[in-house]
C-alpha cells in the first residue's frame, strides 16, 4: 500500500522551500503527498527580494484540513510555516484528536524576514508535546530554549535535551551551513541517546529549502517504515546531494535540487553517524 504524508505549510513561490519542497521530496521517496496551504511567500525584486507573507484565514486552513483528512488516511503529518496563532491552534487540535505521527519543523524564523516571536509560547505549549520529532535549526532551537545562540555541537546537544524535556519524543537540531567548521552537523536526541550526523560542506552558500526538505524527508522515511535514526540518515544524504547540486537564482540564495540524489547518485557525498 502506498504511504501518504500530509504537509501543512506555506507556499514559497521560488519553488525551493515550503510545501513545494515537501511534495518534491515525497515524490522522490515514492510517497503520495497532499498539502494544506497556510500562507504564500512572495519576494519584492525592487527591495533586494525582501519577503512578503500573506496568511490564509484560519477557517480556510480548517476547511483544507477537513477536506484532505476526509479524503486520505495519512501515515504522517508534517508541518512547516504555520504563520498565525490561529492556524497553529487549528493544527494542534487535529493532532491531539487523530494521534498520527507528527514531524514538526518549527518555522519561527524566515530568512530575511526576522523572528515571529508571538509563536514561541504557543509552539511550546501546543505543538512540541505532540511531536514525534521536532527539527529546529540553530536559530529556532535558540529561540525555543531561550539561549542567546548555538555555536557548537555541545550547544546543539544541550538544546536538544531541553526541547525534549518540553515533551517532544525526538529532537533533531539542524546545524547546516550556519554552524562554523568544515562539516554540516545535525544532532538527534531520542530521550536516551545522542546521535550526530555529519557530512562535509560542499560550499559555504546558503541554500533555500534545505531545512524544509530535511524535515519532509524524515516524514517520508517514517511513513515508509524507517526508524528515526534510519530516516534521519537517509534524509541527510538526500538533502546533502540536493545542496551540492543547488541551482542559482536571482535572490542570491540557491534553490535545493530535490532529485539530485537520484539523478547524480555517484557524486562524492557521504554521511557518517556516531
């Protein structure tokens, strides 16, 4: 039977991130994907491609959830940018009632658009406790834990433990390109053990959609029966290939190439765990 994953996220019209990225990843995993749109992210080319976000009305988000959950029996739900308090509460209510595995990518920070501080407490109280896994990047993990910043693997591990104490079953803190050094490092804490995942950085440029795609790849991996560690390892390999083959665009931030691991499987991208 074909696995099915629902993403609840924003639409990034650049095509690299958001629900577009999620659906591309689902296809690469052979998973059927559906999407609930929470907002639309556009860019102003006359203002250095500054972000602008238009949020869906909460009743529209709720109607989309009603529709898609009636049509499909999903194996996993993944969320990205929720944007508004109302939309986050709508999703939290659904998650508490259906008990599906939930991959929570807590988009508190949008590149170039600052921090949506009004969502922090709501996330901690309503979404973190129902998360099968939460996947914050360095900035999001710092915001959730109240840290000034995370600059080392040790900081990431400490943050993962703190977020786990908030109720998430598993926590993955994403180091990515922003962590200093020659390696892109992610940390998984499952309540007992810490596992680190490492790959050599192929360049020092930011790539739009890396975090979204990593979380959606984990969701797809879990939907197909992989363990958390297996899903994380495969997701990191998938995204590392996509980063290596990221394409240039006018914004100055590359777009992840989602089929890279399939189209260029022999490129020198290796992931280690420990």
